[in-house]
C-alpha cells in the first residue's frame, strides 16, 4: 500500500526558520510521494485509506548524513580520548573485524535493526574497508526498507595493515569489483564513494578514486576539517595544498568534476575549522556539510559555525556520527546543534546567533534530505517518509501547543522509546 | 527492611578518578547504612537477605544539586532564549501559579512521581515563593522516600508583583512561619534557605535572610555567576561589592557565618564566570558548586571551568537545573559535563584538561553527596542508596566489561527507560 493518508498532529519545516504544525491534520501519500498537508482532507483524496494516529505527533523521517556502521558495537564507550587516539584505540580495531563475515553478519544485523527502529529513514553510511561485508550491509539496509548511501571505505595508509588496502591498485580493483557487483541490485540502497579522509589515502589513490567516481557517476562521502591535530597532519601530508578541501577538489572528489564540469552530491562530515577559501569552494561546488555536534564534543574537536554556513547558503544536515557520536538519536543531534551554537555565540563569535529549534529541525529533515533529492517534508512532490511519536507518557500539566509538544519530545529524547509507527518511501515499516 | 545485601554488577567511585566495579558482587546495607562491597559475602553478613539483581548494574543513587520543582511542567520547551529573557517569559509566569494550591497539587504530584522514578535519590530543590505549596512539595518528597533540601524561594524585586514578596518584613515573616511550621515534621526532607539570586533580593532582605539562617541553622541554596548579563546587572545593583559571591558573604549566606564563625553547607548553582577572588572564597568557606552543563548551554551562559575547580579542591556536584536544563537525567548531566569540558579545553583554556567519565560519575554521586553528609557510595559508613539498571535491551555484540557497560548506559540515557529498582536510605522505593 503506497497510497494512504496519515491523520494526526503533523509537523514539518515550511522553511528554514518555521515549523508548520497542523493539529488533527492529514498528510497525503500517493504512490509513495507526498501530496501536502491539510486541515480538512481534500475531495480528491477521499478514496484513500486513512490511518488515524490519534493525538500523536507525525514528523518526516529524519536524515542521518554521517554514520559509521562498523563502529556501532562500541558506541557510548571509550569516550575519554581525542580524535586521532580514538581512531587508533577504538575505531580501527573494531572496523578490522568486518573482514570476518560471521562477525559482520552479527554486528550489521544489530545495526540495521536499530536503524529501522530509530526515527531516521535516510542514511549516509560509512561501512568498513571490506567490500564483501559492505555488500552485506547494503542487502540488510535494503531489506529493512530504509534509504541509504553506503560506502566501502577507502584507506591505504595511516592504519594497521589488517585494515588498509595494501596498494593503490588493490584499492582500485576492490572498489570497482564492489561497485560492479552491487550495480542495479537495490532500489533504495546506493553506493557512495568513500575515501575515509586524506590522512588515510595516498595522493595516488585519491586520483584513482576521482576516476572511479567519474566512471560510475557516484556521490562522495568523507571527512573534512574536523580536528586541529588532523588538519595539521593533512598539511604535512599535502604541503602544496592550499587547504584541506582542496585535496579532495584537485582530484574531482569535492562536488564538482573538473573533467566533465558536472556537479555531484558530496557530503563532508564536520567542517569545524574550514577557512574562508574552503567554505567558498564548498558553496561553489555544492558540497553538503554533515554537522555532528555530539561527536565534535566527544572527541574534543570543537564547534562548527553552522549559523555562518546557513547565512552563506551552504547546505547543511545533521549526522549522528556513530561512534564518535554516541547515539543514533537525531533528536539528540538537534538538541546538541542548538546547544553548541549557543556556546559558539557565547565563547567564540557573537556575530553568529544561536541556531533555533525550528532551524535544527530543518537541518534534521529537509536540510539533510537535499542530499537524497526532495526528502524531509510532507509538501507536495517530496518522497513520503514519516515517524509517529507517542508523547502520552509525558505529563499534560500545561496545555501545550503541538509545536511545544514537538520541542519537548525532541529535548526529552522521546525517539528512544516513543516511536509508534514509521513509514519510508510510502511503505509502513512498523 | 533496612538490612539486606544487593547482588549484581556493582559500580561506585573509589576516588575522584576511579570507578571500582565488582562483577557479581555484594553491596551490604545494615540498618540503612552501607557496609562495603565484596566479591564474596563476608561471614558476618551471611544472615542478611540477599536481593539478587542478576546481571544488572547497581550504582549509588544520584545526587541532583540544583533543580527547580516549580519549573518542571514546561521542561523541554521555550529553549530559544538567553537567561534573563527566559526567566521573564518562562520561569516567572509558571512559578506564579504555585500560589494556587490546586495547581501545586497537580504539578508537584507529577514532579515528585518523576523524581521517584528517576536515577536520583537526593535533591537540592528550589520550590517557589509560596510557603504553603512549598510545604506541600516537602510532604510529597518525604512520602516518596526521597532525601531532599527544599527551599521556599525568597525574591522581593525584579519579578512581577504576583510573584514577589512585597516587603522585606513580609518576606521575613513568611519565611519564618514556613520554617516553624515544618520544623521536626520530616525525616528525609529539610528546609534550605533560598534567596533566588541577588537580582531578586534587596540588600535589606539579604541581611534578614542571614539572620534567619543563623536562627534556624540552615544550609543555603542559590545561584552564582551564571550569565554575563546577570553578572553585569548584579554589579549595577551592588556597586560596592567586589564580586558577586561577596554579596552573599557579607550577610553570612556564603558557607560561613561571620557572627558565629561557623560553617554551613552552601550550594551555588552554575559558577561559570567566577573570578579568582570568588573562587578563593568558595574554597575557604566550603561552598559547593552545582555544575549544570545542560542549562549552561540552553540559556547561552557558557562553560564552568570544572577542571580548575577540582584541581583547587573545590567541592563540585551536578544539577539537572530543571527547567533551564531540560531533563532530570543526571546521566545526561554526566555526559554534558564531559562534553563541555572538552569544548572548554579546546576553545577556552588548554591548561584545563577534559573531565573524564569516572570524574563525571564521581560528581554525580560522592561529589554532590557531600552536601548531605556521607552519601553517594557503597563504602562502609555511607548512607545506603542504590539504583539498579537493566541494560539487557542493548546489544552484546562486544564482550564489554562492567565499566564499559556503565559508560554505555550513561551515554545512551538508559536512566530514561531502564531503571528496575531503586533504594533510598536503606528502603526499597520500587
């Protein structure tokens, strides 16, 4: 059933600064596509079945722009470290286990089950270096009915031998084989080219990846200007590069292909310390920032100047960044996005006003959704995805508006225990 | 039954930097007092009934050093404001309702029910201006089996007429009457003198409160150096005061009575912007800092330099600070304490190392517990309070240690839905 109407208290971003709420409203889905939100159901949709979610809150499925599936098992542990140490101690040993298909089966089953139960419907996922288990993850994401861009990670240096590609040729061959194998296999699960970050990829590998991207017309997902230690290291590795992002751009992995002149979706995690030139290039090339405030605190990286990015017109979404971020909750990411923007205003730059709750909600829905097309709203023409939240376990001491109920649900992490139904691309997942 | 043994995976702070965990251990409670934690149950306790909590995690009841009971109803809403605006728009109108005993009955019933269900056993509570509903709150806290210091708020300026005491004499009389009325009434619920903060209290009222404190030998609970706007305002109100805390100290409301020379417990919320003189006075007078990192982000106040305070030997605990803080979860407060300390290191002062998870756990247990005496541990001589956490809903992809399971439980907010049993002062609450 891909055509139906949801009835309930409907909330979505009308624009970047405004959440529209319709109490007891109707959100129409026709053939998997949203057809708008109405106070009274229009005559033309009267024949569609109505699913009545009563007094619950109905929001678009959330979009997680940056998540490491192969780090999920240790989330919420080992948090007392900075990024580069954290990678060596936590991330690399765990990711190395995904050479073992038995472990991958076990770990990815849990990951996908939890993604399915979460408030997110769309994901940009880093898997691990290994193509075989990455394919397994893609099969599981597809089967779960979720929408995702999944990447086999490329990394041929700066990691233990067990985890890295041992030569540029091996990396190229493995990556191409993976891409060919999964070609045309999935409806909602697509590959994304995923150089881990510049410290993990030799210049030669980066060039090859630029060619592979062109050959398969892929989007790109990576990390950028996250941590001062990392940035200093990149400067040593690429002394001739004017800034970090230029290292991706010179091999056409930064939103624009310099050979064909075409643009392609590119998601860069973090962008905390991007300078003016880098920001300008992101803007010109249409690179999307995956803002991951929890991780940026957890591994002591800093605060990304999201207000500045939004004012400049950069496209920004939110990422849980498991397991530098500890929770898959994008409600938590929204709260953290507002919170760290207030600290940024207070401690760093008072010309950057705090992000408001409606803006954070926009980041988690339409903002990130742009990477996937028209995603993250119930407005006409959007892909229809929705999450139904039951906030009846909260007290009703005060007569709250739907908007206040939504804000409370987000701040009080209702997504951890209060999701009652979930729809993705017009299909009900539960 | 106040003598028993809890069996399970027991976790408590051995010292400020170390969590001791005993897998399948025994925590002994004799007559409401802790008698230590053992790998094997000592012969002398063999006759006590053993309550077996299986593979669950057992931690001391947490201590919430700063919470506004009369703001609970709107928690998680109206967060897009800075402190002084937030007080006018959110806090004052809501607190004004507690003149109405019917509303107070409804709102405080919900508050106390949720405090009972939370992971906290000990609370330092601001109620509202009204003595009658404050007494009602105390009755309810007592009935719930929780331990608390509860304060009728004093405020005779800077608030709407409906909420403020209209004269110093009225304030004094009301406060004395409240104190006399509840004298000797409760076992676990004690009064705490609670001038809201200097912007709310005239110099004359502060002097009277200093006398009342001496007369009734009370502890003190208030706010200090939270927000730059507030601090500037205090400077205007008390131009002759060298720093904010001196305004409390000169009337003997800052940990030390200058008439008798005696010390008394004093909890000051926030202390974000305390200067060297203020810090030194806190140290000398034995003032405890209630660190409220969520609120400090939510109302754009800043980050308290907790590393510095700990290094100097100041006593520090955690506060949820409902409703500037949005959640009663002290797990969230622990995570936020670690997170903002990392941002402080990164963005403000690299001589202040981040707070570690064991340190945050110490703050939430023994650190805050000091205000109540020997509270927040299972070690011999501590008051026995405990919370039992069921983390079986989490995956066991990795073979985690008890310490890792505890860290994960805290980071993933298990206290919101995974508390299976709670003990306070040797009594089982559920």
